C-alpha cells in the first residue's frame, strides 16, 4: 500500500517535530495536478493525523495558500437539493470545459475563520452569517444553495478534519473558503445543470504585506467595482477579477489597495477591493450603506454592533468622497483583513492622513473583535461556535 501510495502521488515529505514512525507517511501532501477523484484512490487509506500541529512556520504566516489535508464536496442537480457531502483529500477537481462557472462565471465564494483557543478548543465566528449570505447570493446567481444547517455542518467537518492546520493561539487562524459553482456543462447562456459546493482551508495571518501597519489607499475614479443593478452586493467571483487591474496599478505605485467610488456619480465611497470602509469623526462612525453595490460584510456588521455597544453612534449612509478630508480616522473591515487602520488616502493627487496611534478607535475595535473570535473576551453577542 505504501509503495502504491508513493508512486501514485507526487508531493513533498516534511519532517515533523516529534516524528513517529508513521508521521512522515501522514504528512505526505497530495496536492498535485491530479483530480481529487483519482487522488482519493491513490491516497486511501489515509488516516487523520494524530499530530497536534502540522509542520508549519507559524511565526511567518501571511495570506498565501497553504494547502491542508482535506476538502469537502457536495453536489446537486438543477432544481434539486444538496445531499451527502463528502470529505476527501485536498486536490484538484474535475470540471467539464463547458462548466457554467468557467464559461459564464456562475460562482460564489465565502470566507470565514476558525481560531484555536488556549484550552485547545476550536471556535468558528458567525458561520450562520456566511451561510445566509451564500443563500442570498445563490438566489441572485440562479444557483441552488446548501441549507444553513448543511453549510454550518460542512464547515465544522472541514475544520475538524484539518485541525492540525489551525494555528496556535495568537499566531493566526484557519481561513475557510466555501465555493458554490455551476459545475455542469452548458453552452447557451443559462443556469448550469449541476452545482458543486466545495470547501477548502488554509492557515493565515495578516492579509496585507503591511502586517498590522496602516494602509495607504488610492481612490480610483477610472475603474468601478460594481454598478447599480449588478451583483456588487453578493459575493460572486465575478466581482473580483475586474478589479485586479486597478489593484496592480495602485500597488505598482506603492499603495496598499484601491478605494472605489459609486459608478453613477463618481462621488460616493463604496468599498475597497477586499474589504468595507469606515470613517470616524468625533464619536460618530460612518460606513457606506449596503444599497446593492456594497458587500454586506460579516465583519462590517459585527463592528457596527460592537461600536454601538461601546457607545458610538454608527451611521450607514451615502458618504461623499470629500468627507475623507474631515475624518479623524479611517479603517477597513473584512474577514481576511479583520480591522485594518488606514494611514492615508490619495484622491486626485491629494493625500489625506489619518490618526493611527495606539489610542485610535480601530485598535479598540480590533482588540474587541479578535478577543471575541479567539475566546479571550466574553462573547455576549453569542457569535462564536465552539466545535471541539
Ligand atoms: C474575505 O475577507 O474573506 C474575502 O473574501 C476577501 C478576499 C478578497 C480575500
């Protein structure tokens, strides 16, 4: 069995600390160019590792993909319901060249995190919110979605299966990436005949190369992120590739990311490529209202609730770009980004700077949110879900 396993799959053997005779075998990665169906054969039987941690340099995690042991897959035909999802080895998947997702972008994704507590338990943060957002997005993209219970159950299963990849407390989190796609073949423009719900995961820490240092944003009035009547308010894959050009251009000029304006008037703030935006003026916090072009971020929603609970007034409204001139503080929120302070924003060659010191409100909000997510601050909102 071992020789079949070794000859059938290309990969990398890492030597874990506390090597046991079998642990090298267990640590063999199966991420190859083979499809998961053939991998599963090649890898079976493949027991869950008994090692507490995967062999990872936990002190140097960023937001790069680090494939973990397992993924979750569940399929469904058009007009049917999802049933019998399965955990399999992480690996490539087989898709028809005429899959709806490849030809017409019929796809959605989600992102949520699992944290390891000091006591060793694992905590998920508001998985029901991601499940509901996926359902909402699936309706917009004409796809059947897993039920909220199926979504949460699958997220729990994939987290437990990949437990050894959840970073030690304080070193990051396991980023869980659910996908929903039109996997069936279709040539004319129509909903695909078959759908795939898939979840994979990767340990992560800071999203931006700046780490926790303040971001320098660029307001782009050439490219739009979303338009009225479009799909900016749902987490479709089609909202992301179109902003790559704006991001690459801004990064090439030393900025961290791009802040987009509304496509109709080029006047109001919308969001940053990968996160929502907030402004602080005195005791009032403002963020663009979710009017169909702005993603209803789970972190955005949580920060609004935390800020109100701390006694701040929070306004969700249209924010003219000129208001940046008067803001004391600006920060971004997102699952990947968490709460990131913004040090400056450049608009039409004018750079405005904001407060980012230790007393800045964004620090307090970050500490409260992450404290709840990690289980070190009391979760009076009932947001966290303990799974092991
Ligand atoms: C997230 O914050 O989870 C996202 O999906 C943003 C993505 C661009 C990393």
